[in-house]
């Protein structure tokens, strides 16, 4: 498993949009597929399945992780 930094979306009232903010470190398990229902049908997107240090498993959008270079 590889180490990653994961992010979450936080509302920025000045920019009037969500921005990505660092949420913590985790272990990457694998990529998966997520979907969201819309009026015209489902929308598919890639997710990363990660495990946080306290043991929680999260599915986050693939662009909300950054792989960390391992110390040698």
C-alpha cells in the first residue's frame, strides 16, 4: 500500500466555490468507480479507496489524493 495525502472540499465564501483543503494522511488501497444520479441518468467518476490512520475506509474522488514519495 502507498501513502497518500487526501483532500476534502470546503466552501470558501470569498471565492464563492468549494476549494480543496488537506484533510490528512492515509494508505491507498485501490481505485474504484463511483456514481451520482442525475435527472438524465447516472454520472460515473473514478474514486480512490483509502484507509485513514484510525481505520476508517473512505472513497474519495481520484483527484482528491496525492501520492507521497516514500522515505528511503
